[in-house]
C-alpha cells in the first residue's frame, strides 16, 4: 500500500465537502453509528501490514500511530480529522521527508472491550489516510483496571509489520502511542489467539513487547497531561521509556510533536543513532513548553 501522495489542496477541498469542521464525531467516524469495527480493520484480516518502497516513493519511512479510543482520548481522532492530520503530513513532507507511510491503529482495553485493536494500512495518500482514520470505531471503552492496551501496538508492530526501511536499509521507523493511562502489563497467549485468530506459543509482558517493537521502530509515548489520570500514570511511562515519554499539556500539539520526531529520526543515518535522541528531546521540550529554538525545525 502507500503508492499515492499527500495533496494538501485536495484534502482541503474534500474536508470542506465532507463538512469535517462542523459535523460531530459520530457523523464523521462512520462505525460509531453501528457500534462495531469496520470489517477491513479486523486484526484477523490484518496479519501482515507492509510499508514498501515504490517508484513513486523509493525511500518509504514507516510511522505507526496508535490512537487510544477509550473514553478520555476520543477528542484526539476528531482533532486529527479536522486539522491535525493535514498539519502532520504536510509538515513532514515540507521538511524533506517525501515518502512517509502512516499506519493508524485503534487501541482499547483487551481485557474488557469488544474491539481492543483496529488495524489500518500503511498509506501516504490524503484520501486513503482519511478513509482509514474515519473508518475507526471510537468505542469509548476501557475498564477500571488502571491501564489500556498500548502494548497491543508494540505487539502488532513487532510481529505483524514488514518494512523496506528496515529490511533494505536497517532504518528504524517510528511508533508513537498517545494517551493518559499506563499500559496493561501483560498479554496472554490466549488473548493473542482470540484477537488475531492465530495461536501463540508465548505470553508477553509489556516490557518484553516494548523490547521487540524497538528492534524495528523508535518507540515514543506522548503522555496527555490534561487531567488527573495523566498525572497519576506519568511515573509508569517515565520508568518504562525515560526521555522517550513526552509530556503534552495540550493535545492539539500532538501533530507538531510527531512531525518533529519524524523529521529528526528519518534524517539520521540509515542505522539510527541513539546519541541523537537528546537533540530530539530537547527540541520537543521546547515545543511543549512554548519555547522555540531557531535552530530546530518546529
């Protein structure tokens, strides 16, 4: 997938024709009315997602964006539809990353939600990205178990994605979770079988799945601090990810932060240099605090 290109002008016209700025979330996200997953996003039908090079996009750069679809985070998909996604994609391309391939995942709570994982495709075209985003069912679930299933994003990235960036160039992609809760700490073999329709020989902890995902992706978490949940769970993410946990005071900053991450990571050497993480984090700290370093691409 991902053979077309992002056209901001075309997207603007379509957004106007679809009334994205005036319609409610239930009108935009087509599955909200039927209260069920779109069949094309069922994990059992998405055993492999590929980010491949093509004639049009010879240097594909994979980006996985899991969206927390539980009750407290449903405003972020709506913001992406209305203005965040065009800012994200056009910002990446304007900074010289011409071949971004973006995969949306929908994340819930696998211990209690009907649809804890929803899977799009790696795409770069404006129409295709809008399609996968608006097909996402915002379940507004989650349980009272002090966590959501962010670890499903790490599991899927590690076990069910293939990228030319890694296979051809040993270049890691980017995976960015967004939310205000900690991750559920374990994923059982039984849960994997129920979710994916395939047997698993092992259960995993959150730390094990994170380590597997980090083999092919640079993993960050944008921690939304606009409420008591974010403050309570910050320690979990700081312990797990250290400086790769970014505190976000305003969720509307999310697209800008992701642009900064993509631009800095994709422009490193083909084999990612961990020493450059400090430069990225310093720039993001300035961005989230309202400062702007003239030497950085913000």
